[in-house]
C-alpha cells in the first residue's frame, strides 16, 4: 500500500475517491497552538490508508490536504484537516508459460 501526492505513470484502474477529516479544538489558554496540525495530518493519512485497504486498493494517488482554522462566534477555534485522494488498483499480470 502506498500514498503519493502525484500521479502514477503505470496502468491502473480507479477504485474511487476517498476522503477523511480530523479536527481538534484549541484550548483557550493556548489559542495559537498550530503544532496540533501535525497530529491531525497523521490521523487523516492513517484513515485514508485504512479506507484504501478496506476497498481492496493497491494505493492512493493525487492525495491532497486542506487545512482550516474554524472560528465560531462564542466557541473556541477548531483546527481542521481534510484529505482526499484517488484509490487505485493495478491490473493482474498474467504469467507467460
């Protein structure tokens, strides 16, 4: 199983688009703790890989990530990471006899 942010120059069949989102609330005593994004990226990557394995894919290509800082009127800020990618499967290779 592999994940890449680029395309793939090899024949493959597209299984579908997979998405994952992770978020966390910033505590009021540390309103600018953006290092928490690192853990969110890891969580999204793991979720995408689990989904790809469950769908029988061989890998993920063209993976992209979006980050957001969501501010609510009365609530604290939230850090959000969205990830998406294309699940692919390689064709079965026939062995020559």
